[in-house]
């Protein structure tokens, strides 16, 4: 297996607002490439260079909103997967400054597991301000991401963030997240009063 870092790095940024997602994406790229006034339901894909790496950023600023429907989550995750084909190396959770609620945690888990059951191996938490108080739920999310948390400060450098990205790559032997590896699980219930017929139909389905 080739464990060298891939030349191209694909990064998906999941967040709550267009302005903050654009801020982080533009910080990584070192230029104003992402539109801070773009519609929140549109996933953007931009390319650039960070240090000696070619970078593709997929920006999805609405996926962590707690009022988003399951259908919207499914459609937007599919779009992110398509735009990061064959899969992202890093997924960035851009979480809000305020204390996270149980509802926020549920939303984060639902979104991430829509990518893959192994998604936490490729995920980190990023905040644009230092939290003013300790939040247990935020800490639980960070712990699930192997304690990878980057706080974006005025003194921060894109190269500092790149190091975190490359640490994630190294932990995964340079492999990207395979979002199709889990397959689609389908649960069926066969109803009826004829047990023999139900058994026969079930056997046909499972073949």
C-alpha cells in the first residue's frame, strides 16, 4: 500500500452559516474565493494551493442546521460526495461559538453517519473563537474526532491548519473517506396471514 501523502487533498467543510464557512474556506485558500453571500443550500467547490498541496474545498454551509430535513441531509451529503469524488480526505465540522445542545449533537451525528460509519476517522472540529466556557457536548464531539480541534485565531496560519489535515491523512495512511463503502441498508417487512407464502416471498427477496 502506498502510504505517501496524495498530492491532491479534498476537504469538506460542514457548518451553520455561509459567512463562517466562507471565512474558513478563504482562510485555507489564502484568498477570497468562496462567496459569503451564496445561497445556503448550495454546495460550492473551489480549488487552490496550500503550501505544496493542491486543495479542493467543498463548502456546505447548511448541513449542521438543526432544522434541516432528513431529505435535505441525504441530498446534500450526496452532493458533497459527488463534488469530492472519489471521497474527502478531511471533513471539517465548523461548530458555533455558543454552547452546543443535545440537539446539535444529534444533528452532527446524523449528518456524519450519512457519509459513512467510519467518518470520524477523517473528521475534525474547527471553531472561529475560543469558547467562553466548557461545554460537555462539544467536548464529546471533539473526543469522537480523536480530540482534533482547531481554534481559528488572528494569529493562526493556514499552514497550522494544514498540519492538522495532514495528521488526519497520516492516521488514515493517506486514504480518503470511502463514502460508498457501507452500501445502502434496506429493511423490508413482509405482511400477510399465509405463513407459507410469506416465507416463500422472503426467500425470493433474499436470493
